[in-house]
C-alpha cells in the first residue's frame, strides 16, 4: 500500500512540476479576481453583497471542468507520447494500480481546484464586499455549498470520462491526430 501512495505522490509531482498545472491554478485565481472587480466596479450601482459574489462564483465551476479535462486527458497520454509509460510498467506495480494512482491524482487535483476556487472567492469577496459579510442567510449559504458540492461531483464525472478516453485512445483529448489514407 505504501508503494501505491508513492505512485500517487509521483503523479502529483508530475502535475505541478510542469508549468501547465501552476498556470491553470493561477488562471483560476485571476478569473476569480476579475469577477470580483467586475462586480464591484462595473456593476457598482447594483449593490452586490458578499453572498451574491459567492453565489455568482458558483457559476464559474464549469471552467473548472475544462481544467480537470486538461489534466485528466493528459495524465495518461503524456506517458505514452514521451515513452515513460514503459518505465512505470517495469516496476513491481501492475497496470491497474498505476492507472488507479493516476485517477486518484486527478481526484486530488479536482479537490484542490474546487478548494482554491472557493477560498479565492471568499478572499476576493471579503476584500471587495466586506460590509456585507455578516449579513447571514442560512438558506443562501446552504444553496452555495450545495452548488459547490454538486459542481465537484460534476468535475469528478467529467474528469473520469476524460481519463477514460485518454486511456482508451492513448492520446490527449485535445490532440487527436487524423490519418488519411489515399
């Protein structure tokens, strides 16, 4: 079991060592900052509250789907394209354990992305809409948490499908190559 955790750790290092993983997380924070600035200064006459900002930020969860598709689609296909899958397969782990470690790494990435999205929404919401933080409405809070929870399940389902396609086709979701024969 310890070897499995080493495989998951290895996959996590691969995700964040490449610039793509950090760029996606930085882009997520930038998108949340942009939404907060637009809500505060462009729609200044609307009187948005902190809770309105969190509610609107739940509509950005569909962007997180694309981030997870990129990671899940590339986590297997990059191993095949660079030839490093052979190095993994000569180790004492079988193919199922390697693919399961990659899948767990995708799930951990989804948890991290949703957590960063929620945390940055709370931080930017409290910076721009600080006067309405303590005006609580329990049904509104439950609605926001339910949107994040269902959004997380959607991200996991879409990430699972993207990883499945990547394993079956051995190519990334965005890198289909067509060969024409004449």
